[in-house]
C-alpha cells in the first residue's frame, strides 16, 4: 500500500491577517471506537495494582531482609564505603517504596535512618543501638502491620525514632552549621 503524500500547507490571506493551516498526517491514524469498546487505562492500572497488592507485603519483607543483611555486614566488618552504601540504598529504597506499598511508618523510620547515614560526621561514632533500633522498627512495622492499633503505634515509633535521630545529629553536628540546616529541615518522606 503506497503512502499518500501529506496535504500541502494552506495559507488563507485576509485583509489584516493570514491563517496558516498545516497538514495533520496523524488524523488518518486516529481510529474511532464505539462506546462499548472504550479502554480505560486508569481502570486497567488500578486493577493491575490491586492484583499485585497481595505481593506488596512480600516485597517489603524482601526489602527489610536486605536492610538487615546490610546491617549484619556492618556488624561483621564495620563501616566501609561498600557497607555504608548498601545500608543507605536499602533504607532509601524502603523510604521510597513504603508509602506505595502501604507502610508509610516504615518509610518514615527509613527516612530517619537515611538522615543518620547522610549527616553523621563519623558513622563509626553513631551509637550502634540507634541504627539497630531503626532497623528493628522497620522490620516490626512491616511484619506486624496486621491490626489497626499497630498502625498508630508504628507512627508513634517512627516519630520518636526521628526525634532521637535528630537530637543525636544536632549534637554530633554542633560544629558543622552547614549540616544543621539540612537536619532541621522537615522530612520529605510521605507522612501517615
């Protein structure tokens, strides 16, 4: 089938202006469908998301296991560039995915852990319990999110962890004013 040449540019001249009409070759590509054949891409996406929702818990468990493995590597060999990066990436991934998967409190706790990793002057000097409490909280929130009362408890736990982390970071960075501004800034992680 030979392609038709596109229509030429049309110029209509009037006393005080010109109207230029360009050819629209895409008009021939448009296909009209009947009312009963309408495709709703938003409805399809929502259905696909609903079909996947049963897997969200599994995905979050996998992410928390990755976070725990990164922490275990730190406990074994200490903070190196590689172990620090893996801990940060695991926490950052949870921070980004948690709200989408229905775990906003885990995202808030992961955000707090990311802030510690980013702003602590020396990670070796961060109290090990502070990092462990964040990881344990994230795991507890993901594994225990089955009852309504645990959701409010998880939110409170995340809020308190953020407070303790901020308090530590303000003290640790008291001689580094450029970091204090970032530490005192509000979180960008989605809240409950």
